[in-house]
């Protein structure tokens, strides 16, 4: 394939990765920003979102679109409630101590993974997309006949993939509105900046934490519901999103929500675009080192303040 | 005989221990009927340590390896066991991890007192475990289709008699691909050793047929989206050769279809790319008319043998290769027969060696090394095989199926000779 | 008895106990203990950086793998004898940890976690990329015949246990010495309050770099030891999972306690081993136990002992 179309297809793929990553990482970023804890089980909430999506779509099963919409509403809700319960039962009891949270959430990870394996099984299970038309993309060239529109072989995407990007933007915009325009957002931001002060002003910090933890998990689940018609639900699918979200949150600058979005776009797009120039594994190595070097020379992240 | 009682299909050590008690009682009752010589022998069960991928990336395979192994053990027990002794399967999860794999082999040898270890699939687990098996001098029968055993990198205690290896599978495909599909091949494979074996052995083989590999696209492991790599497929490609493993296989195949749209080249894949996946999953419609290598045909064919029929019934697999209790639960049919056949070979080997206990382990290996012809039978439902005692590797027929109306129809069977290559090792020269 | 004396007695006692266990335990557990000792070296290396210096790395699998491949590759391709190959494993770990330390120490806190994680990930992919030599994920076997050191066949149960115990004892004593030394105490000072340590005139970055290198080389020693004693090197050991394991072992056993890593490693090993013989859902059991431990033994097992009974534990 020529360079131009190749570049376009890689960028499109990068954009889809970025969209999902932005949602998943935003969940982790909110938790990290407000509660200052490392939630190792975040990827498992993502996985649960996908598994519940399969389950809901499977149960409803009348029309793929109906099942999908139901999953998009139900999966984040269920996962969010479960996460909030985990917060109450475990994290609150250990006072959000950073080290203990790591061990506790690793424990949670084992529990969720094994329970899924025992109920859902080890197979990767697909969810049918609500719509999925292959869209060929035109390209141009200056040939013998001057400017021409052509339809290169293989250059295309699907309507569902474009929808994923759109849906991620809608959800993130909604989240941004909540965080900046509503009282809930105000309380969350106040707790993030100084939880002692927030407590003094009568903010029920414990309850806010449970909500935040639930919201973070729900965002991961939402990302998973969007991705599951492209990929499949599988009990080990949480590993990569966890690592990538982590990286995105730190690169973006701790607790900076716009930074998280920018970093997600940076990482998703670079993953796609670097693959144009190098052999696949080498591209992964380079993309990984690029991200590491960004942090080495800008430890506070892209939008973080120096000396946090 | 005694069908109800000698069934030992253990899942955990605890159930195994319970079953052991029952098995011993029944076996001692059954023995006199097997002939006088049996009376003198111990009625203790023969313990087979079963290293199974219950968790980790191999879990989808592990579940079916488990079912096949238990079915095979039950059949052997129904037929009177081995040397009059019942077989007991002691299963331990290796987590599809080479470190745990080695620990599990050690546990079989020194804790459970197993007679042999058996069963694992993923080749890195084989590599991690084989040194311990050799040191502990416990025969280690793998069902992995890796080229590790025949390459000479392992040791005299490691054998692969029940399934063919990737080198022979891959090279046997080249004549079919070049005669029927095209000469210019693009290969897409995972960027680890298993994928590299495909790359190297197929490239060599297709060049011998006058074809060429025009591009080799290695996909990094744990990758979950693939479209961005497909533009590297050259426009003049006549055949795309694909093989992928792991949970993302369905995404891979689906995205391949979406990439080509209406104008796809010929496609030839290893069924590994869709093992345990329903071929009628949404998004796979484009596979109609493409070809797959199969270790054993997933769909019952019109000329189905009685052996295939009996094997399916015993394991609980229907004519579409799915579980008889859940049509959505598709088996790993192209690989799991290896567990069945390996256990039958172990039985034959133990009988030939008059195996009595761990002291006879070397005799067991020599007995298996002495085997060569393994005819198509209930013991070998996948087909006839030739075992090479020097390289500890079996060779057999390979199947190529075409997707037609959402089924895999057998379209070509290779000869066993197609799969031969020169010996790379002679394990029989190594001391025990 | 002074605290120093007590500490010396404790460390000598642990080593004596491990010698005694060899004669008491059945074969299976001797084999396990050899494994645990090698992995505990890995955890001890990790503990120096995490428990004593306060730097949380998520990339130690890189150092473990550097030692493993430093030994494995040189034995494979240059036919080095085990001792020299072990040395080259240590050198590989030294070089890798010096480079990673130099770059990663420009960051701190969570950024340090991520940078080390990314370097380790790049290292893992590099092993796969050079699959022609490393055999990628599948790895390679170091044949029994090659694993002979000074006339001792390291694959025999006794020789293996002795070798593992020797490696462990050297590292264990070294750690005990380091944490009691002025250098070790300044690491703790940095952990407790970096600003203050700086004001007191410590060259904080230099101290941290030293800690990263010692920790990295010790992890590399464990990697090389594992490959030599168990005959296998593979890319699995360079994955993220193997970076998280030492963190888990150290947190379970007790961070910043010299015997913590050994206790944590042994505990986790037997937790998996025993629960898997009770149920196939052993990960569920392991998960529940981890959660309970965080709830009821927040300092890790040895940490709790220190808090409740033996405040002098180093």
C-alpha cells in the first residue's frame, strides 16, 4: 500500500485506540486524582464491563442494537456498584494507605479474574456490533490525468469504529460538564484538592470516595462495552488497558483531566503511526521508549505542574 | 467391566484421593478375571501427572485437554486399566507459565509419586518443565505440537508421540498452497518462537515448490488490534497465510476480512487462528471459500470413520466439533486428540515394558522408542502415524479443509511422507 | 544483647535453620525451598530499593532477565563455564541497572514507577525482537551436562540446594550489613524525608543510584541463579507479572525488614501450592488471603512481628 493511504489507516486505528484509552484512563485518573491510590484492579473492572456486555447482549438477544444499548447502560452501572462496594469493604477499612491498597487490589484482581474464569469460562466471546458496514475511503493522486480520486485496495474502516470515536467524545464531554458545571463535580474537585478542608466544610469524604471509585470503574466498563464488538470479552483482557491507562494518567500529569485526554491521544496515535515506519515489534519498542523518555525529561507529565 | 466403579476422572487432588480408594477396591476385585499373572501385581493405580493449562492464556485449550484426557483415562480403565492396574489422573494447573510448569513437574515426581508426567500444550511451558523432568528422571509426554522435542533441544525423558510437530505440519502445506492457491505468499504470524517456526519452515518449503514469500508480518504478542499492520501486505500477494494464537484470534481474523472488503486474495490459515471459536461468529462470513489446516477435522465428514465417531462420543463432542451439552462451546478439536492418543501410547508402552513402578521408567521410554507404526484405530482416531524413536516425535497425516456454508469440509489429506524431514537428534544415544 | 548483636544472631540463625531444614524436609519441599531461596534473593534486591530507599519500581523483571540472559546467552553461544557466565549475568544486570537508574532517577514517585515499567516492557519486547538468538517466549534450555560447577553437578538435589543456599546467604548477609551501615541508614533517611536528607548534605541522587544498582545486580544474581539451577531461560520472566511479584512478596513479608522477602516469597509459594491442591479456584483463595492480609497485617508478616514483638528487627 502507498504511504499516504497506509498513514491514514494507521492514524484511524490509532484514533480508535486513543478513544477507548481516553475513557479507561479517565476512570483511573479520577480515582488517582481524588483518592491518590493505585488501583491495580482497574483493568479487571474493564474486563468485567466487557463480560457483562456479552452477558446482557446474550440474554436480550432480540436485535444486536438493542442488546448493545442495554449493555452500554447496564454494564457500567453494575461494575460501578461493585467497585463502590469494594471501596467500602476494603479500601476504606485500610484508610487508602498506598502500599496496602496495592496488595489489596492485587487480591481483588485475582478474585475477579478467577470468578470470571469459573462462570464465564476461558473463551473469547464476541458481541455483535449494532451496525457494522465497511466504508471504503477514497484517496487522491496526481497521475497522468492530473488530479484523480481513487479507491485504494484495503483502505477502509467500519461504521462501528467511527461510532466508537464519536461515543467516546460524547461520554467525555458529558463527564467534563459534570465535573465543571455541577455540584457533584465541585465536591469532587474540592475533595481532590484538600480532603481535610473538604471534610471541614461538611463534605462526606468517605461517600465521595466510594462514588469516585465507582465512577472510575464505570468509565472503564463503558470503554470496554464500546470495544467489545471490535475485540471480544475474555477473562484476561484487563492487563493491557491497566498498564496503558496507568501510563496515560502519569504522562498526562497526575489528576489533570485534560492532560489525560491529551496523553491518551498521544499514546494511541503514536502507537498507530509509528507502526507505519517500522516492523511491528520494533515499532512497539520504539513507542514504549518514546513514552519513557517523555517522562524522563518531563517527570511531571505533559500538563502537570512542576514540583507537585 | 465394572464401568461404574473404575471411572477415575479426577479434577482435584482431593477428589483424586477419594477416587483412589474406590479404584483400589474395585481393581483388586477385578484383577483375578484378567488372568493369573495379574494377581501377584500391585493393584495400586498408575498415577499420571497431568499438567494442564487451567488458568492463563492457554485456559481455553486446557479445558478441552482436561475433558479429552479424562475420557481417555476412563476408556482405558473400562478396558481393564494398564497391566491390570487402574489409571489415575492427577491434574495440576501450570497457569500456562514455564516457572509454575517446572514446579508442577517436580510436584508430580516428588510429592504425588506419579509414574509419568503428561499433557502440556504451550511450548514455553514445555521448555521450562523439560529440564526438571530430565533431572528427576520422570518420563514427560507432551502434547504440544512444538518442534522442541524433535529439534534435540530437550532430553531423553521428553517425548511427543501423540501429536505431530509444527515443522512437519507447515512443510506439508506448501505443495497444496502452491498448486492450488498461488505462488506469492504473505505470511502473518505472532512474533514469538511458534510464529518463527511457521515463518522459517514454510518459507523454505514454498521455495522448494517454486513459490516465494513476498512479505513476513510478525505481530507482537498481546496486540489487540491488527488493521494497522495489514497495509504491509503487498498488492501482488496471491495468498495470505495466517496463524495466530491467544484470545485475540477472532479480532485478528475479523479485521483481516474488514481490511480486504470485497477483493480478498486467497486465504490459507492454521486453525489455531480460530481454535475454540465458532466459525459462524459474526464478522467471519468472508472466510467462506478459504482454507484451513486442521490437525483433525472439526466437523464430522461424510466418510467419517467409526474411530472418529467413537472418539467424539467418548469426549462429548458433537458433529460440529462443539460440546454435546452446549453447542456454543466449541472444542480445540485440532489439537486435543493428542491427549487421547498419547495416553493410549503410554498404555501400550507400559504393557510392552511390563511396567511395575518408577524403577521401570527407563524401560517404558525404551518401549515407546521401539514403536513405529501406529495404525488408524480407536486408539488413534486422528489417523495413522509413524513414530520416530530417535527424535521422540510422531509423524502423521495433515488435513486441509475449505470453509463451505459455514462448515469446514475436508478438501485434501497429505500423506505421512509429506511431513518427513531429516532427523536432527538421536535421543536413544543419550544415557538415562 | 545490643541490637547489632541480636541482628547478627538472627541472620546467622536463619541460615542455620535453612541448613537444618535440608535434613528434615522431604524431597519435594527441599526442591521448593531451593526455588524459594533463589526467588527470595530477587525479593531482597527489590526490598533494598523499595523497603529501605522508598523507590517503587515496576520494572525489576528487566534486571532479573538481564542476569538470566547474561548467563544463559553466554553459556549458549560462547560455551562459558557456569562461574564465568554467572559473572557475565551480574555484569549485564549492572550495566542495565546503571543505565535505567541514571535515566529513571530523574523522576520520582509514580513517574518512577511508570518509567521503570516502560523500560522493562521495552526490554521484554527486545528479547522477542531478537528471537532468532533468544528464542523469544519459548526460551531455551541450558542442558544438564553444562550445569557443572567446580566438579559439582548443580542439577542434583543436594548440590542445587547448597548452591541456592549459598547465593541466598551471601545476599542475605550483604543486605544485613548494608542496612546497618551508614550508607543503609542514609537510604532510610532519604526514604523518610528526602528534603531533609538533602539539607543534611547527602548526595541524594548518588545514593539512590547506588541503591538501584545494588538492587538491580542482586535481582540479576537471582535471575542468573534461577537459569543455572533450573536450566531454563525464557521471555516470560521479563514480563510485567514478574515485576509485580517481588513487590507482592516484599509487601506480604514486610517491606524494610531484612527477613521480610524470604517470608513473603515462601508464604506466597505455599499459598498457591496448597490452595491449588484444595481447589481449582486457587487464585480465588489467594485473592481472598491477600485482601485479608491487607486488612489485618498491614505491615506485612515480618512487619507485624516487628511492630508487636521484636522492635529491633533490622
